[in-house]
C-alpha cells in the first residue's frame, strides 16, 4: 500500500512539476561557463545529489531535473553545452514507472548518447536504479532488462558502464537502508554513489578523493 501511494505521489509530482521543469531548463539556458566541468545528467535522483560536496570538488555541474524522462533529456539537449571533459548519465526510471516499454526507453537512450557524442562529451552510462522491494515485481524486472541492454550497448560502443545497483541494490531491489520511499536516495546512498564516481573521473582537475 505504501508503494502504491508513492506511485500516485510520483505521478502527481511529474504532472504538477511542468512549471518547475521549465524554470530549471530556463536556468540551464542562461548558464554558459560550464563547459570544462563534469556533467551529471538525469532526473530527480541525480538532481538531489550535492555532487561537488560529495566528491570534494568544484568541477561538477548538476543537470538533473526531477521527473525527467528520456524524451525530456532529448528535448533539452540544446542547453547542454559541448566539450565537457566527461559526463555521467542516469535516466529511465520515470519512463518505466509511467508504463513505457523497456525498448522505448532503450531506443531513446541510444539517441541521447548519439547526441552527446556529437557534442564531444565522453559519456559514462550508469545503471538505472532499482526501486524498493515493496514495489510490484514488474518494475524491477523492467529495470533489470533495461540495464542488461545498456550494459551490452556500452560494451559495443566502448563506453564505461557503472552498475550502481551492485552497491545500492545488490539483491535486485533498492535497499531500505538507502531510501525512505523506495525510489529516492538518502545521504548514505549518495556517499556510496559518490565513491564509485570518484574512482571514474578520467581527467586532471581539482577532484580529490578520500
């Protein structure tokens, strides 16, 4: 029951957040001095991360937006600047929760990667996160299927694939210790995620890892 309520809240937030979404995109349009920073791209799971503090650097920009989808990323591609030294992408869970097929998400994911390559941004594909164990099994099955396609695609395209689920969802669902609602992440989860990221930064910068 708790998860069913969460799903209705999530869908309500997505529908109610269109003005919020437009405001965020309008900010990104105005920002022009971010080309030399690591790009974090995704939905609310990315947006809520305080990445510079988590990774002990000033070299990361956060381009996550709550409620975003694969088509949303495509639609705002004009406001992602060229030549970032590295980018990390996580997207797709909102699509899957909203009933989109795995292949719809995957096909649009490939379009996103192609567009980012045109912008000369070396991308890292991060696994779409599982949801909590209280969710209907179908959601995590879809996430697993999507991630299998993404990992295979990354190998074929010579891209790094980071399986964040190995740490946060080792049993096929998001661990309770990393989330209060079975979808979004708490502080402990972001600390673990940031450790994974810090080991994958591939250029000389002010990034410092502990």
